C-alpha cells in the first residue's frame, strides 16, 4: 500500500513565513527589558539606578512652546540633552547632561548649558511599600531667565506584577539673571502597565510645578499625557536599547498648550 502526500509549496512558504514572524514577535515581546535606567515615562522617574560599572547613554528631545515645561527649551522650540550616566555602585549613580537648544529666538539657540545629577537608593527594592530614592541636581544654564538651579527630589515607586506606580516630589531654587533666588516645587505621578510582556509599556503621567516670581503671585503649571516605552537587549557589548515617547497638553493657563518628548537610551 502506498500513501502519497501532496504539498502545496506556496501554502508551505506562507505557513513558514507566518511561523517565523510569530516567533520573532513573541521573542520581542518576551524579551527582558533593559535592566538599568529604561524609562516607562517621559518625565516621571521610577525607583531605579544604573547597576555598578554600567554606562548609559541617553538622548532627550523635548518640544515646547513657552519655555516652561520641565527639562524643555527656554522658548518655543526644541531642547536636546545628551546624558552620560554611570553606576558607581548598585545603589548609587551619577549623570552628566549637555544641553542644546534650537528655538524661535536666536539668542536662545545653541549650547544651553549642562547639568549634573545623582541618585541614591535608600533601601533594597521591595523593603517598603514604596521603594525610595533620593535625587540631587545642579544646572548651569546659558539660556532663559535662570542661570543656576539646585534641586532635591524624593522618588517613590512600586512594581506590582506588570504594573508600576511612581511619584516624584522636588524642591528647587533658581538663580535668576537679575540675581534673585526663587523657590519652586515640582511633582510628577505616573502609572504604567506592560503590554504582552516587559518589552512594551504604556503609561499615563501628570506633572507640573508651582513657583513665585519676584513681585508676582504664585504660578501653577500642570501637564498630562500618555507615554509609550519599548526596550530590547543585545547579546554583545551593547546589551540594552530602549525608547520612550510621551506627549500631552497643559492643564492651566500658565502651561504650554502642548509638549512632546522622545528619550532614546543605549546601555553598555
């Protein structure tokens, strides 16, 4: 008795192609996320620090209209920030940023200054209900109404399965061009969830600040919008690539109508 199988080559090729695409997609969605400072949000900080000996290179690009959005340009246009971040220990890192503005005002276009930041994890992850990190930052600026900024921040966050909740509260002082020092309070709150695995995260955040310019009433700023983050890893020396995009609108009369931000990171 002879049994004969007939194979439709066209259908076989389509089935093989579909299986390959499905396997690749599954591998991408299941890929472990970049293990250091991969960001689920465009503004809100999570309770993470770079691991000891790891170098992260990040490029931040922010568009804003009126020069008030956090880490945005000093006037209508685009601010690019190149960040080099290094893990001093598994709980302590430092980062140096260089700022470049492209704006509608010629005097505010070009090299905009630098900032230095450091973060320290107070306790091992999971020790408390919320993981605490303290953050300090110094900015030396060439554009805008401030020349120096000093900031201290408390970062509280929690990972629960595919969910993350993060809250930031910061106190800042700005040294204005006219030699006045003014206080400022900043805040950020974000909630995110993994989609089909840790490689993709979708979040929503709200952030803002309150400041009192000399001789004026307190001004309140607030923005809100979604954030989408994607990450993968490499098997070679470059073992982490990720990108986060966020956009939204202002909620108060003092805030920019719209903002947009793209952050791309590579970890070595």
